[in-house]
C-alpha cells in the first residue's frame, strides 16, 4: 500500500467539498502580489546602488552620483530593523488579524522607499540607511502575516501549491524588477525614477486588499458555508475568539520548531548573499554593464519561479497520491534546496573567472534550486501549528535574518577588492557551509506532526492537569497538616 493512502481516504469527504476556485484562492493571489511588491521595494536598491555610484550608467548629467565606500552596509541596513517586529507581528496577527496591520505596513514601507532619492541627496548613504531601516520595520509584518493567512486559508491537501504560489511573488519580483530597474537607471530618467515608480505599487496593492482581503474564513462576509467548512475542517486552526494565549515556552523549547528555524537561517544566509551582492559580482568579476547585469541578475529568479511552482504541485500530487509520506516530502524538497545549492556554490567558488557561461549557469542553478524550499521546510511552520504559524514565522525570521544582516557585512569585511575572485570564493564557501549544515540539522530533528500546543483544548487540558496536580498536592499537605495538628491536640 502506498504511504498516505489511508489518510487520503479518511479525508476524501473534506477534499471533495473544496470548490475549484474560491475565496481562499483570492487570498493567495493577494499574498502573491504582496510578496512581489514588497520584494520589488527591497531588491531595487541592489541594482540602483550600482548606478548611484557610477557616473557612466546614465547619459543625463543632472542625475546625482555618490562616492560611497559602504555599499554593502547600505544594503544590509534593511535587515537591521527587519528583525525587530517579526515576533510581535506574528503574535498580533494571530490575536487580532492581519488585515489592517498590513495596510499600515505597506503605507509606511511605500513612503520610506519613495523618499530614498531625497534622503540620499540630503544625507548621503546614512539617509538611505535610515529609509531602509524604516522599510525593514514595516516589512517585518509581511511574512508573519503571510504565514497567518496560509495557516487560516490553506487546506492540507493544497498547502504546498498555495505556499508556492504566494511565495513565488518574490521571485517574479526579482525577475521583473532587476531588468526594469536596470533599464530605468541607465536611461535619461536615471535611478531616482525607479524609486518613484515602484513606490506607487505598494499604494496600488492596498486598495484591493482592503476590498477583498480577510483575516480568516470565519470573518469573510461572502464565502460559502461549504468552502468555510472545508477549510476549517482541514487546517485545524483555533479561532481568535478563543482568546488563547501564545504558548511561548512550548514554541521556544520545541525541537521541530528549531529545526525549521535553523533551516531558514542556512537558506537565508545564501539567499541574502546572492540577492544583495550578485549585481556587484556580475559587474566587477564578470564585467557586464548595467543593462546586461540586471538581466543576468534576474535570470536565476526566473528559474526559481518555474522550480517553485513545479515543486509545489508535484509535492502535493506525490503526497496526496500516497507515493511519498508527508515527512519524507518535506525532507526531500528541503534537501534539494539546501544541499543542492550548497554544492553549486562550492563549484562556483573554484571555477576560473574566464568560465563565464558556467558561472552564469551555476548562479542560476544555485538560486533556482532554492525554489524547492516552499515545498520543503517553508511549510513546516503550518505543519507544526496552523494556529501559531505566524508567530513561528516571526520568531524564525527574527533569528534567521540575523544572517541577512551578517551576510552583506561579511562580504564587506572579506571582499576588500571587488575584482578579486579569491575573496569572493570565501563568500561562496561560507554560504555553502551554512546551507549544508542547516540541512543536516533539519533532517535530524524535523517533524510534520501538529504540536499539542496548537490546540486551545490541549492547552486547557494541560493547564487543568497541572492545576489538578497542584490542588491534589495542596490537599495532601493540608491533610498531613490536619493529622499532625490532631496528634498534637491529643497529646
């Protein structure tokens, strides 16, 4: 018998009740555009900063150019504040809903992003760092909120593909943003126009989100009873009206949660290294101009889109059909991402500078293989606790985005000569080591079982059991004290 057939049969009634296209899919589409726009405003600077510090990119002599020697620090500054609100965002989203938090976050993020040209002119690189830090604070709500939405809206048998679609927004953003930003930065309008253009996208997203977005199936006003029941029976989410406390101790001491966190950390180190530094590497080592640079920087993320969507649908098919078990599915796709990208980074570190075609292929493969994480460990937060998926994501992002801060700073420390391939070798080997080590830890300690603390009933039962134990102990002490008192009285 194929693994999972019995489980599939048990859930057949629930699965058959899901409409082909429902309100849950609308939420996923909105999340897709959220991640796409958020990443557009995150990654644009990686391309623009090349033009901001190079007077050969635009033919317009009025476009300001700066002499900065702290570019990697500027790129890292987004992550300094990005980790601050992650935990609070997940907890607030699980408690009060994420709808209006996201409205505020995207408004602030868009304003800070659009202000970068002004602050660069007035305050130099420090002004850009300030804007990036405000962006980081605001975008701290994005991924915890996405996890809350998926925890509320993504049925188990559709989970991998829903995560794949919503997360692929960031990859599509990279594919489109880098060449468009490269074109704008190299045009007469210059790099400031890229900030004005992409900043408007954040405002444009807010309007449909206010109209169509919803915190949960229980709160959606036009969802059918059939779809609402189908989702709620599948995801096992505890409604916020339960007023359940966040089980911080259980989360922070959970080994499977830490397996998820460590996997995120290893993946994020390599991803941040390539996201922030690839345009510089392509420009300084591979000698491509701003237009070719932006297209080459975008190419890996085009591969990610294909890999992400394909792996999501393949994963759901293999698991739902019983060809592989749920735990093995998560492990297989995580290993493809982490171990696979680690190997390609090691090869990239040692090939000669003259092997341009092979270098491009390996860069594409490294980033592309990472697309399978959305069918691997990226789903684990929802597997472990649909109710507190946003809280887990917030905690994991706070932890693993330390890597996002350190990775560009590590490059700044190691790469003192941007044209020296040997210095870049150290950068690639460090990223490879982080990916491979985190994969080993994940395989050893991961789980796909819903944890006991996900359910308020289980929490109450544990609290009641603890209370009963304390009460019984107290009664024993009182009984003993009564006996002693009685004996003393008789004496």
